[in-house]
């Protein structure tokens, strides 16, 4: 029976090391947790120096970086794989099956290629690296852990759960922000219309008014496009993404300190971090590796960079809650909930509760912010339209007075 070497902390916070025999890595992890140990590292005895699981090693992308799939499609994809693998289907057969039913063409094409190579003996997690737009570093780490521990179906299930939560958050944001977006675009076109309308009615300087309208509409639209390109569009230019990291970090930091919206951004980032960390740590990846990958998955580079800074503290045996508190990025209520889970030995369940709490907090904050923002935008547009209307009638009245004189 395989032997695993572990490093952990007991309920008193003391560091302990030892060996444990188990049929696979996951069984060893569960047994150690039943012994009220919080495992920070678990590796086979044969690994003299365990290789750190990150997204940096492995073969380079084969050029298909532009292939994309949204969270909904990834959830369906991994859920199908979970069902097939759980039923006893081989990995190559499972990939071949989802190649016919995957919800997007990039997933179907990638699955067909991976099925062919898996049947020849290639490692699935290494193949996934060739499709960075489809499979995130978190997915790579989860699948690699599942391959090593013999619980690939469970790993696929956790990835499906994570994608479902991610899709739900995006749906909430889309649902709650469509009205302010509509008001902003309407304002761009409406607020620039009165000068053009007045020029047409007076039949004076029409061409100049038309040019002014195009400039007045075009500049705000270009600004909106530039903001989208910097904040969201960089994922479509992945080869240049590493050069945009400093700029992205500054933008993400500005998001965090923005009044009202900053609280929502932080809540969503913390929720995604907790959800990812729970899945990775439960898969036996170890706290340090889970920190790094969950930080990348949180969606905010400013928070992710601060989390990377505390990884050495965790590797030295410092408590998880104390280490996260040192980032100054997590709300006090979150740290209190984590500390309770860490001290009670029920950290995985507690951090899932933290994720759910922060998601609910973010949804509530989004709804309140959107209501207030919608009213403010509506009043601003109404005020500007009123200004143009009053200005028009004042000019009209002045013209009548001049004609009477």
C-alpha cells in the first residue's frame, strides 16, 4: 500500500509531520482530517522533493489560445465528464463522448483531440495546458490532483460546481446592471441631440452641429470601449496579457477603493477565492499551492498579488487566518468565520459558508448600488434634457422679442 508523507497542524496550532499508509492520496487526506489534523502538504513517499503544482510548468500552448468557453458551458462540460467517469467509463471514452455533445465548438474540437491522445497514453492534465483559454490554472491543478489521487470524477464534479457558482454571479451582475447600462448609452445619444435638433429647426450651422453630434457621441463610446478592452478584453489577447499585468493591478486596486462599487468588487473577489481555495484544498493540493491558484482565480490581481506575498508565511506553518489577515484585503467578519473553522477543525465547510455569505453580500450590494445609480443617471439625463429644452425656449422667446421690436 502506498505511503504518504504529510505536514499538518493540530487543533492547538502546532506543526506536525509524519507518514500515513492509504490506497490513494484522497483516502490519506480524509483519514488525516478525521484525526483532526489540518493538512498543509501531502505527497507520496517516493517523491523526494514534491513538485509544486502550478500553471507555470508543462508544455507551451499549441497556439489555440483564442478558443473560449463561458462558465455555463464549462459547468455542463465538467458535469458530463463527471457522470461518465463515475459510471466507470474510461477517460478516453468519456472525452470522445463529450466531443459529440459539448456545448461549444472549441470544447468539442479540444475534447476530440484530447480523446485521441489520451487513448495513446498521454496525460490529460498536460494536454489541457495547450488550451489556456478553455482550462484555467485552477482546472489544471484540480485535474492533476484527481489524476494523482484517483478521484478524477470528484475533481470534475468540483469544477462543475465552481463553474456553476461563477455563472450565477455573472448572471446576477448582468441582470442587475442592464438598466444603468441602457441609461448610459441612451444618455450619450440623447444629451447630444438637442443642439443638432435646434440647428436643424433654425436651419443654421447644420453641418457643424452634425459634426459636434458625432464627436459628442463618438468620444464617450471610444472611452467605454477602451475601458472594456483594458478590464475585460485582455483575455482575448492572451499573448500580451503578461505585459498588461502592472496596468491591470493598478486598475483592480482602483476598483477596490471606488466608493460603493469597491465593496461589491471585494465581496465577489473574496467569494471566488474562498470557493476556489475550498475546492483545491479539499483535493489535497496543499495550502500554499491552493493559495496561489485560488488567488489567481479570485479575478482581482491586486488581491491576488497580496495573497502571493503571504505564501512564505503559510509554508513556515503560520495560521491560515492570521496569514490572510496580513493581506488587509479580507473583511473582519470573513476572518472571524475562517478562524472559527480553523480552530474547530472544520475549515473546508466553514470556508464554503464564507463564500456563500460573501456571494449573498455581493448580490445585495449590487442590487442596492444599481438602484441608486439608476436613479442618479435618470435624474442627470432628465436635468440635461430639461436644460436644453429651457435653453431652446429662452432663445425662441428672445427671437420673438427681437422680431417684435
